[in-house]
């Protein structure tokens, strides 16, 4: 892929970091289990992160937009690497939670900063292909990372797995350091963060949302459908074990196959990025993704579940590549940090609400029925988005790069 060769340094850095994250997740689960043998302590791992990101989002955007984003990414990776190095030496579950909390604070600065850098560094005509390949790297890490973690732990111990993860952060920081500078001088206004400044920054974000109502509606419909889908993710293991009566090993196979589907989808999304518009990637990708989720929870047997999972991985690759491109083209880089932090806060709150609601309803009613109903709601939101993005108002409000083909197909 010519795009991959052209941007190999940033893809290598981010991809290696993704791989380390999955190795860390496996090692962290094992460390917490050996220390506590408590399901509650295990579940808390997945709560600390969103809480840290929500709290940090109140001020992170204001700092990001007034700082050098490339340096922020480097500092964030170095800090996360150092924190991960400390994990093998902690014997208290509360210290582990503290490390996780601080690590997720650093991640809150890395995410919006990386989006800014990609928006400035990657030309619009290459964004959709690049995002698809980056998504393929992420999916490949999801597939390879847990297996690599198991191999590392099998031949050594959990500590080596953590140190490997720390190394991936340091390598990512080095890769980002070697990338060219893209910062606009006018973006660099470093000032002390005050309550008045935060209030003004939130006012700027609100004014942007109020002005760009087409973008706001696309964001609302897309994230609403996707957050319902992510809530459904929380019940996939329960459904496979409880309703499909699958073994632990078969569950692992199903998840791995989904990862393979995502890699295939990423390659396909990169291959056809210049043939189809960003709008087509978003509306068709999201609609098919929500349909696949619903089909998965409607599965009467394992075969149907596997087919649905493979299709889900493929469709979500198109959906994510399209939305990432839409976001990078639509949001002004001057407020990308502030908008990214506010949107992260909203998304995390939605995810927690939908996940808790789904879990409680599944306890009271039939798991399969509740998941199918949630899936249908997600399909409805996807259809609303599909109709809206093909409306006259959306056509007039969206940029040509989003509505039309990225560029002419080469002959």
C-alpha cells in the first residue's frame, strides 16, 4: 500500500503502541486477579479509565489547544511508559488503580493531540486511506496482542509483559519525535489555565456546535448509535457462553475471527478509499455495523454468530475510517483539543449510561431480547443518519470532500 509506505513512521509508532496496550491489558488482568481474586476488583479496571478521562476532559482541551501537540504526545507516551514500568513493583490494588488513573489522564492528552497531528500532517485526499490502515493496525494489535502477551508470560513472567508495554510507549514517543513539525504559530498561545478561560473555551465549543448544526446532528446520531453498539459489546461474552453454550476456547476463537474480519475490512477500506466518499463510508458502514450487531444477538447457533462477527469487523472498519476522516476534515484544528475533550466526556458518559442500562435490563428480562431491542434502536439511529446525510440541508452544510468522492479513480 503506497499510503502505508508514505506514512510508515507514524503508522509504526501508533501501531506498536496499540500492540503494547493489548499486552498490558492481559498482564494487568492477571496481576489484579492474582492479588485479589475478586470479580469486583477486575471490573473496576474498566471503570477507572472512563472516570479519569471524564474528569480530565474538563480542562485537557484548553491545555492541548495552547500547547505543542507533538510534544504533548511525546510527553504523554513517556509518562505512560514510566507508569507502566512501576506496575510490577506494586503490591497494593489501590496503587494499581492510582497508576491506571494517572496513565489514563496522560491518554486524555494523547488522543486529541494525535487527531490534531493527523489532521495537519495527512492531506485530505489521503486521510480516508490512512485512517483505514491505522484502523487495520489497531485491529491487528487486538488480534496479535493477547497472543503475544500469553507467549511472553508463558516463557517469562507478568513483569516482562509490562516492561514490553513500556517499551512500546517509548518507541512510539521516539517515532513521534522524528516526525516533522506541523504546528501553526498562531495556535501557540500558552496561558495559565483559569476558571474564566475554561468558561470561555466551553463557550467557543458551544458556539461552534450551534453554528455547525449539520456537523452536530451527524455527531449526535453517529455517536448515539455507536455507543449503543459499544454497550452491546459488554454482553458478548455472556451471550456466547450463556445462550450459545460455547466453551472458553471457542469463545476465544470467535473473538479472534472478529479480529481477522476487522483486518480484512481495514485493508478493503484502504483499497477503496479513493473510490467512495466519506459520507458513503459513514452511513453505509454504520448501518451495516448496527445490523451485524443485531444479527449477532439474534444468532440461534455459533455458526451464525461467527458469520455475524466477521461481517461486523469488516463493516466497522469502513464506519470508523469514514467517521475519523469526517471529524478531521470538519473540526477546525484551532479548537480540536477543546472539542475533542468535550466530545470524549460526552461519549464516556453515554457509554457508561447505555452499558449500565443494558446490564440492568438484561438482569430483569431476557438477555437476548434486550440486546436485540438495543440493536434495533441503533439501526433506527443509523437510518436517521443515512436519511439526514442525504438530505439537501446536509449536502449544503457538509464539505465537498465528505460528500463527493475523495478524488477521481485513477485510470
